[in-house]
């Protein structure tokens, strides 16, 4: 029997708006009335059970690296953690289901300004939150979680973002970077306990309440369970295996982690003790690890998955399918260049060679074979420049004035720059290795095309070697140059990757090329760029003048293009088949938010 009629579902969507997988939700407007049976009735007179109903079946192409929010590198890891943990604030759909707003998660209300300048803020948390073992969540849990993220001995990859992003916490960066020197005590960091349910933050520059909420919305600011975290800490406290397996984790979010069979699946179940549990109607949420896109499509067609991403190879046959939903591209797919690589006389560090690579790419051809959008910029088309008007950054004339013509494709200029670069480093021929994810059909098409195209542009002196690997291995190689990883400057030469950056704050999303961003792909460091980023994100003038902030954003993007910090190729809009039994909490895809799968209603 169907649990809800279609009419009732439409009303429920109006009554209880829900959030997405990696962000959360709020309840809104009128509440349903209570029936004598203990169930609730809608305005249409239909009966809805109070009990969670149905399991949402989703999938991952590959397993995640960890569910430790302080060190994760894969976006899927953050998505999983977002379902089984909680932070202080969250995004939710607006009342019409076509946009999103901020609301509270663990926090009781908005941050409260405690001084005249906007440098001291207090946040009170709810007093009814619990860990899955029944322990009460207090402000000590919040502070411990942040302290461990910033710990100078653990050297977590997310520490720099915890210390300084939308806000810069006093002495947080200095504390996290001191190693064993003990020159900055934890007591000197601008994070203080006021009482059992209140924390105080002191920041270096004036900020707004929105800045504080935006900063604390990130995954790495979410809670970790102290006893569990400590139980798997090594003797010298330089590492913890917390979050490396399912039994080394403690949940507190909308779902509980019931099982993690590594390489196979995640099984999550509804958490009745979550502080906003009544906003979730699913009994569970399951991720199956399927290995490749074709397998995922087969499982969807069998009814074993509730959603599938339809690739370029299959989209034509589903273009008129009423189950098809589209989302804007989440990122720009780029060729990452390891400019710190010392092989080939350090040619990857030569700006003329990187620019030669930029101008050698036929992006229209790549877009056609991937069913994507050719892109020679670094701020994605999804990014919104003005929340009030909804205008996107790419649709502003000023944001395209400095973008090279013809989508950056200029074979003659590319050859000229290539020859100049080889002469500068004393090479007569060049062989480079391009690493790519073997599970991505688009990546395979692209690298095979580049293997033919680039020698046609650069000549017989250039040879491209292709190296296929799993997603996890690609990540390991791509980040192997970093001091917190293997510290090997020659960990890779070229690879394909993309960043899912801030949709509503392109000035913030460009942090991925800043010198202080620790989760970088490319070893790019530029003091001028960092100064502009700091001004755009931390400067009071920029916070109060959006036109000025957008100008600073353009300056940053221009630098990334002029110095070919990365080689953008294309954007790939998402095409998703969503099962008929799934009723989304929104009117389709919400830019910057998603579809809201975890808060869907299910019809059986």
C-alpha cells in the first residue's frame, strides 16, 4: 500500500522542507494536526505515520578514504560524514523549494556579537543533543573537536581552513603550525568555553554573523566523539585511526552508521535522538560502492538504486525520460600541473610551458565528446555573484573581459610558448605522464584524445604517456607532494581533477589556489594572490561592498589564467535519473545545495 498519496506529498513538501546529503534542513510554516491514533493527518485528511519510512539507495563509484573530518580528501567522505554527524549550522531549502537559507543544527540560535567591533562572538548550543551511545553533547565536545582539528602534532590537512576561512580565529593558525615548539598555548587561541552550552570565538578582524555561520558550516567543524577519537590515538599523539573503519566512529547526526563494509557499502539508519529527527522521514540511507558508471545504471534500471548519474554515453536515450533531472556542473575539470616537479629540468614550473598547455587544448572538441561545456576559466558557471539578484559570476561582462578568446585554443601561440619553454630549461624533447581515474569514462576519452592532439600541436618532440589508476590512487599521487603526505615533489606530473567550490561565494572558492590552503592539488604559491584572497574574504571593505569583492575575485581568476596555475578544460552538467518512488524536498536541483536526497519522502 502506498504510504502517501501524491496530493498529500505535495502538501508535506510545503509543510516540512528538508535538506540535502552534505547539508541539512529546517521545518517551516504550519504543523500538521494530531490524530487520536497518535498519527498525524494532513489538510487533505490523509494519514501519515510518525515512524521513519523507506530506505534511500544511493551509490559511490569508489570507497571513501576516511570519515575523519579533520583529514578527509574525497568529497564523498564529507558527504557521508555530513549524514552521520552534526555541526552548529546548516543549509536548508527555502519555503518555495527553489533556494536555500541558513538555519541552526546544534546551535540554539544565530551567533551573538559581544563587542562593538564584531570580533567577539558567542554561540549557545541545544541542551538535548546526544551521541549515539546516549552521552549528552556539551560545549566540551565542540571545543575538543575544533582543538583536535587544529592540533599541532596531528598536523591535520583541514587545520588551515578551520583556523582561517570566512573568519580568522585568533592564534588558531599559529597554534596549528607550531609543531612541537609549544610557543602558543591552547589557552591563547580564540576559542573559549563560557559555560557547558556556550562557546566564545574571538577573531582577528570584524566579521558578520553570516561569516561565522558560513565558517562553522564546513564539514571539518563538525563533532568528533572524544573517547572514540582518543581510543585510536597512537602513543606519541601524532595520528589517530578514528574514522578509518565503522567500529572506530561514533555518530550523532540524522543517521547512525550501522555498517561500513569497506569496498562494498555504507548502511545508515534513522537516528531518533538527532535534535531535528522529525524532519527526516527516511528509515535509512544506503550507499553501495559499485565501481563504475555502467554498473550503477544497470542497478538503477533493476530498481536497486534510487538515483544514477547518466553519463555522456547514455544521456541521449534518456533525454525525454520524465525521471531525468539536471544540475549545473559542480566543478571545472582541469589538468592539474605539478609545478614543483623537478624532473625534465623542472619544466612544469616554467610558466611558458604551462601557458603552452593552456593554449594547446581544443576545449570544444573535449566538450563535445563529454557532453559538457567548454571552459577556459577557473570560476565555474554555477557560482552566484549576487544573492539578491541571482546573477551568476560568468554572466557578468566584467568577469569575461580577461578570458582568452576562442576558449583559449591557439595552436600557433601554444607551439611558440612550448619551444620557448624547452629552450629555457635546456631540453630538446619532452615526455610527460598524465594520470587519470580509470573508472571515469570521460577521463578515458579525454586522455586518449590528448594523447593524439598534443603531439600534433607541439610536434614530434613531445610524448604523452597515459597512466590509469583508481580514484584513491589518483588522490594519493596528486597529493603526494604535500608535506603532510609523502613529501615527494615528483609524486605526479599531470593529472585530471576538479574542485567543487563555493557556489554562493566564488571569492572564497578560489582559496584552492592560495598558499595557505592545505588540501591543494597543485604546489602553487603566490604572495600577491594570497593578499588579494585575504582582502576579498577577510577585509571589512570587501564584506560591505560586493562590487569591490567581485573585482578582487576577478583579479584572482586572472592570475590563475595568466600563470596557468591549472589547465581548465570543460564543465560537465549533471544528468540524474531519480526513481519514481522518490519525492524530493525541493523543486529539483537547488544551486549551492543539491537535490536533498537524504530528506526525501518515499512512495511505495
